[in-house]
């Protein structure tokens, strides 16, 4: 079974369209982190851009359970080899651990700019110093993965967007081939910031083009006595090249639902659920 990874963006910042950007109280974040470990979660995803997330993980993770943490470094901290190493060390200090499982570049653009040599050498230094098991990049397309590997073959981890209403990558021959080598792919956005779980009649005006897809998703879920969460997880686990799935939650109840989900796709589901319109696929461009 593909590993579930707890995403922590909404533990440290107001995040997500479905919860209307509500910032969780620290006590609720503590409950989620602790309960995730009780449920068997051993891997967590964070980023410097998630504000308090790293500190909360450092404070509440039970280190006796040997948790793994993947983290992302911001573009502003990728100016030089020294800044990359120092930023990674700062992340580790906040997390109160000695080594990351993966250090990602949060922005793929830093690999393709004028500063790329410093970025490459900085990531190589992170590996040499043993500050992370792998280095990688968070990307938005197959093209970026291929170009990133050409620029830096030591990049062996990629965070990619994919969900039941965004099926651009599932049949990628390139990803399948890389997955047979030393590369790992972690799938994010399986709920698309909670958009896929929202009431289709309650969507913000800018996201109304997603309405038809969400209505269809609800129909097939109801017809098969499943939840939207079940469908989204089942799809993510069907991706043969994926080694991990990031899930984000806003409550212990949501965490329980994910943990208990019977994740099996119904027959002929793909003919009943249309992909989202292209303008909805990337949250960076949502005009909310």
C-alpha cells in the first residue's frame, strides 16, 4: 500500500479553500499530530513557507517513534550554497531532528534561473553533509520533472499534483520509467485544498467551473456508498508510480476518516467523472 504522509500546511497557516482559510488553534494541531502517530503515520510533510508548521512538528512529534519529515526550502533561501545549507540546518533545528528524509525545492523555477549552479551545489552539499536522505523539487508538470532531472541527476524525489479530477500524469511513461530507477514520486493535492470535498453549490465564484466535476464525483460516490474522501484516496492509491500520498486534515475526525477509508475505485468510474477545467487545476492561479 502507498504510504500516507500527513501534510501540515494548515497546521501552521491559514490554508485551504474548504475551511475558508481558518487557522487551527495550536491545541488542535497538537491533537492532530499526536493522533496521526497513534494511527500509524510515520511521515510528515512541511515547508518553511508554512510558518508555524515546522515548530509545531518539532514540539509535538514523538521522536521515540522515529518519524520521517520531508521539508521544502523557499526560493529566497536558495541564493547560495551557504544559504541553502544554513536554511536546512535551521529547518532541522525547528523540527528537533538531525536529518530530513527529503529536502525539496519549494519552487521549481530556482532550478531554471541564473542561480542554478549555486542551487545544484547547495543541494549536493546538503547530501554530502548528511542533512537529508534525498533532495528533490516540488513541480507542476511532467515537463518540469524531465528538465529538472537533466539539470541535476541527483534530484531523486518529486512532489507532483494529481487527483481524481486531474488525471494529467497517471499514464505518464516518463514517470513510470523514472520510478523503476532511483526516483520517488509523492502525490499532493489529492483533495485540491479541499475543493473536491466541498458542496458544489457553495463554491466561490472563481471556482464555479469546477461544479460539474464535483457534482459527478458526488453522484458516483453516493451510488457506491462511498465518501468523496474514499474516492480521492482510492484514485491516489491506484497510481502505480506513486510511493507516497500527502493528505491534509483540519481535524482529528478527518484524520480518522482517512485512516479508516476502504479505498477501492468503482468500476467504470472514469467515464462518469470528467476532469476539472484547466483553469482550476493550479491553486496558484485561483483568484479568490
